[in-house]
C-alpha cells in the first residue's frame, strides 16, 4: 500500500478540502490543464515546477498535502 493504514481513511469529511486543493493546483499551474499555451517542454521542467509549487504551498499557512 502507498498510504499507511493510520493515514488512510475513507469518507466525505475531507473531500471538499481535497477537491479545493486540486482546483487551486490546476488554477495556479496552467501547464497542467488540458488545452493551454502554457506547457512544459520537458518532463524534468514539469516536475521541477510542481515540486516548487508544493513546497511554496507547504511553506505558507495553507496546508497542501502531498
């Protein structure tokens, strides 16, 4: 399993927060949207941008679970 049993739970309680984080993620990183002119030319650059974004979100008061 990728997620340990203690951290894995099923329910609707956290769904809204998680979906909101996903929406913010897609909104702030235009290169993850399906049809856009903002895109990464290499997989390495895409990974770097995503890691920087997640690091920034974890460094602020907003908690972004990875």
